[in-house]
C-alpha cells in the first residue's frame, strides 16, 4: 500500500466522484437503518467511505496493490461459508457481509471505469438489501437521497464521457457547472418521483413479500420479555422506541387505564419466572379472518381496538381485557396460561383487531374463563421453591384481618404500593435470594420485584397467582389518532384467581417518582410517528384493498364536486354581496398592490435578471478573473445591444460571418474584434481577451 499525490481533477470528475460516493453512502445508511448490520461491518464501511471522501477532496491517494486485493478477496471467499453456517446462520446477513466487503475494497481502490461500474452495482445491491430488510420510513428518506445522487452521478458520468470524446473542449467554471447539474438533478428526480408514485398506486408490490422469506425471524421486542429474571444487576435503561401502536374504535376509550397483556408466567424457581415448553393449540381464522377466543358476555363493558406490533420479529399478541373475537390474517397458537402467539409473523409487524370485554368493577381486570381450576392447575399456581420464611410471615401479618382472597390481594397490593419505593437501579451483585433482599433489606426496586413479591405472598396464603408481562397504556398521538406504546412502557403485574371472579388483575408497583414528561421533542415525534403509520399502511402493506379504497375516494370526491359546484358558486356570490366597502378597501388595496408588483415582475423581471447577470462577467474581467463561461455572457450582452439598434443575428450565421455582413463598416470592425476576443477567451482562456471584450462593449453601447 503506497501514498501518492492526488492528481488534478476537473470539476466534472469531482462532481462525479462525490455523487458516486454519496450513492454508496445512501445505500449504506439505508441498510444500517434496517438494524440488521452488525457493528464491525458498520465501522469498517464508514471508515472506507470517509477515506474515499478525503481522497476525492484532494488528499493523497492511497494505492493498494492488486496482489493485496486478490489475497484479501480469496481469504474472504473462504470465510463466507463460515459466516453462513456458524456466525450469521442465514443467507441474507452473510450475503450482505460479502457485499459490504467487496464495497470496502472497491471504495478504497477504485480508479478505472470498470471499478466505477462495480461501485454502481454495489450501491444498487445495498439499496436492494435495505428494501428487503427494512420496513421503516427512514428507508424512504434514503431512497429519495439515493435517487437524487443517482441522477447526479449518471448525468456527470455522461458529461465526462462526452468531454473525453471531444478533441477540443471549453473550460467551464465549477460554480456554473454545479448550478446547472444540481438544477437538472432536482428536476429529473422530481419527475421520476411523480411518475413512479403514480405507477405505485396502480401497481402494488408483490416481490418484497417473496424476498422476505429469506429473512430470519428472531424472538425480540424491546422492553418485553417472555420471562422475568430477578438476578440481573446494574441499571435498567429507558428506551423510547415505539413497539406497539393501538387505535381505539371509540374515542371515549382512549383514556382507559388499560394494560396490554403479552404473557403470563406460572413457574418460579426463586430467581426466574418462566413457562415450561408447551405445544399449544392452533387456531385457524375463518373465511372472514376471525377467531373466536371466548364466549361473548353482552352484559359486560366491551371495547374494540386495532393493534400493530411494530417489531416484525415478534410473534406475541397483546390484548387489553378479555379478548372475545380476534381478526387477523395468520393462524394463532393458544398456549397454556392464556398466552397467544401468531404462527407466521409478518416482517413488517403483526396487525390485528380485537373485541374484548372489561370487568365493570375493575377496568384493569383480565377476567378469563370462570371455570374452576383443575387440581393440576391449582398445584401449578401455588407451587413455590424453598424461600425465606419471613416472606410467608409478612404475608400473613399484612392480611391478618382478612378472610376473603380478594381482600387479601388488595391488602398486599396496598402494602407494597405504600411501604416500598420504585427505582430502575438494580442490585450491584447477584443475590442468593433476591426477593427476600427486596422485601426486608433494600425495600425498593422495579415492577418485576413488586409483581414477584405479591405473587409469591399470595401463594403462601393459598391464593393461585401468576406474574404477567406486557405494557402500560402509553401516550395518545393526536396527529395520527393512535396510541403509542414504547419500550419504556414495559411493565409486570399480577393476576390472582378469585372465586366467582376468575383471573383478576392487581398492580402492586407504586408510581414512578420521575415519570417522563411530554417534552417538545415528544410532540415533534408525534409527526414522525404519524408519517411512519402512513408509510406502513400505504406503502409497506399496500395491496388491492388500498387500491379500491383510493378509487372509491376519488370517485366519491369527483361526484361531490360535479353535483355541488353550482351550490358553491351561489354561496360565494351571496357572500360577495354581503361584503362592505370597508372590508373591500381593507382587503382589496393590498391585493391590488400585490397584483401590480406581480405584473411589474413579469414584465421587467427577466430583463432585470439578464442585466444583473451581465454585470458579473464585466466586473470579473476588470479584476482579471474572467473564465471561459463569461465569454458567452459578454457576447450575449453585445447581441442585446445590437438588437436595441434593430440588428439581430440570424441563427444560421457563425459569429464571424455575422460580423462581416453588418452594413456599417465601423460597426462591423468592432463586432469582428469582439468576436475574435470572444473566441480567444472561450476556447483559449486568455485573460487579456476579456478586457478587450469589455472595452469594445463600452464603445458599442456608447454609440
């Protein structure tokens, strides 16, 4: 590897290099935004892009010998099977690693047209990988950036090719070139976006769904876990990533203090709540996509809502209340302890609608089937590992005056809420009995400690109980009309089985002393979240139903306009008749002034702009800074001067032919001298020619 001075590059070449580099960076950032790229690949690729940017900017060019490139390539191709079978264990991630390895090598060493072609292909493969892996709206932002830079790269590439084919080229200033190229790029990109958006409305995508069968799905959802582990140490970090979106059908239900139940855990070993392996029962949706989950009870309070689980790798279904009817487009597996999971989760997230019932006495209740527990179930929900005897003694002490299981549960809930405090700080060392340490020594903890303590104490009192994990209500987004539930809303609580009531919810966790506030940043994120919902509904999940909905809206709006336009005209006419003279003067005078200014701008704006534009080359010529592009501006100024005298240049005459056919001999000599100077400046880059053109222009304008 050697360092060489950077050669002088033309503005077009530099524009091309930066456009190609930006194209690669846009594809790279799109893949990074999908969350599938590992840390080492992100850092190595970012370093290669930064190094290339420094090279294009004019710093010394680092040359890597072909032998080194060949050796590295052979080594990586030997490493690829290892990555596929033992590290990534999936086709898409291992192939993405391969693409980025080739990209890093080519980014650092590219110098020929063939290398640039490879980089264009690599940039396209990056974007294709992001299209498969990502369903977030940030992909759309990077797609627009990729489109802009792609047009810029191809436009500058064609200019480079044309310049190399010509034997004689005129030098063009960097600033003028940039303005023209940027304008062309923006116009063409906008036209492409408009056309493709129209095509997208009529041609829904189907290829993405096929590609996503290659993407592996892992059990993951920020903030939610299928178990509770009390042996963790350190500190819990708040994460505000949205994980669920919920839309209540009735606006009155938006403020209900609901809990979104994801999993109930029945087994406890002193450190961890979990469930043993269970095959579950497969539930198939009927022809309308509906699954009946429980018997409908019309006397109870009911709610209807839509849920979108944002994380496509997650298959857990979340419910508020007791779900009776579920509408979903995939089979569902019902496990023991009233846990539900989708059989085939969608990579863009699970979406479903639910009709649930709420207990009228407690809106936080998950009142399941009221069938008495079997002896096996009773034993499961009362089973405890060997534990500190003080826990059972404390439970009996708190509920000494109570006889009913419901009263005992309420007293335990109240005691934990009032005698213990909430904190996200975890113990610094692993404990032999974390529950006893929480109850008798530390007396503060997070929701998992409170829920575990109450469930264990209920079991010591002979009340069947289990720990439930899920999410709190979240925050309502007035922009989108959806409830946003974030990873920081993750929560654990308790369900106790009460006679004649069934499973009833209790939450012994006291309120957070430092609850998150509705900041300006949160309010701004409402708009981002609304855009994300639009992206998911109308782009990622765009289908025939959406097409029909758009067609129906267009047809309805057109019918409304065609029927009511006469009524609108009549209403406007009546409104005009009721306007007073004072109102007319107050609104009409400023409007009249604006119309006059607009007319003046239309009449003289173009001339003023041309006049101001012609002043710049004159000033630059006097300072000795004129460039080849200024020659054209000065020559056009001469033509405008002659036009004011009634002389116009025919398009079929060359500049010299035009100068020699002028009727006035003195005028012909001046125009011919200016044309000679024009050729010297335009094609010979002679600074003296610019001064000569300015002097001749002054003589022509003085006549």
